[in-house]
C-alpha cells in the first residue's frame, strides 16, 4: 500500500513511517523540509501522486487563536488535492476529549479539523489519542520555578508516542472507519500526581503544588481527558517508560 505521511518527520510521523515500511508498505514522509507546504499546497500534488492513503500529522505552530485558521486552510487544501489524486483514505490524529474542553482554543481547532474531514469528499478515519508521555516535561515547565511546580488535579490517561504511532499505522492500512477510534494509556492519574512521579524518577527536588488554576489543563474538568468505553488501551505503563 502506498501511503503519504504529511508531517512524516515529527515525533509521531517518523514512527508511523518506520512502522509502515517495516510491515511491507511504501510510506513516504512529507514535510516542509521535503518541499511540501500544506498551507498553500506547494508540493502536495507530487506527494499524493499514486498514494492510496494520506495520513495528516501536521500541527499548528501555535496553540492560540491562530490555530483554527491553520487547520481550516490545511484541511481544505489537503482534501481538495486528495480528491483530485484519487486518494481513497484520509487519516488524522486528534485528541481524546477535544470536544469537551471548549475553553481551550486549540482543542476547538482540533474539533474543527475533525469536522472538516467528516464533511469532506474522501473516506476518512480519525484517531483520537490522550496526552503523550513525551510532553510531560513541557507540562512541568509551564507553571514552574526553581522550587515548585504548580499543577491541577485534572485526570489524565497518558500514553507513549510509540503506542500512538502504532495506532495510527494500524488504522491507516485498514478500511476507512468513517468514524473515530480513541486510544489511551493503561492508567489514569491526577496530573499533579503524575508530576510528582516524574520529578521523583528524575531526582528533581522541586515540590509539586496542587493548583487547579495552573496551566492549560486546568481548563479540563471531570473525566474530559479520559478515554471512554470502547477505547483501545495501550500496554506501555508510565513508570516503565520513565525507567527506560
């Protein structure tokens, strides 16, 4: 199967390409470094030539008010080109609970991206994943100083990027879902608890202070970021990942 992976050099995309090619498919990564500009379509026709599937893993360069316009323009451009090229399956990666956190503009932008795909001309699949283990350092940095890290008690169910990539690769080579598949880690944590586990594993002596107004994830309440019934649960546990 010929698969064009847009954003194929990033954290998830590079792993998706590796998995697909190891399983006998022909997956090609495309990104600005290869001459592709998804905003204006430069290089897109060439990237999709002969592709059976397109996987779009590009991300907005910011999480602010500019993100909805980014996803609208890139999805409109991609779907028009995919239809013209006869691509039979379009796949995107989104976020578990994106529709349940309306106070976050970036989450609203991801819902917009999903809706554009659903209404578009190409058979589709949406993979919604929970937060990545690899992003925990960024989360800790948002509300920290040399002595403390402030984190809300928001419930999260994080997973390894390698497990996200496997889920995306699996969906990409299957029949279009015309639906959404949720994937999540095997354990639920409070975010402040996850911060303490992370700092302890790294010998970081800073104190985690529970602050339900701190950081981006303070906008999520209840079980908004937790996978519901029917989600595919990954096997990699956070403490095992940290130990490696």
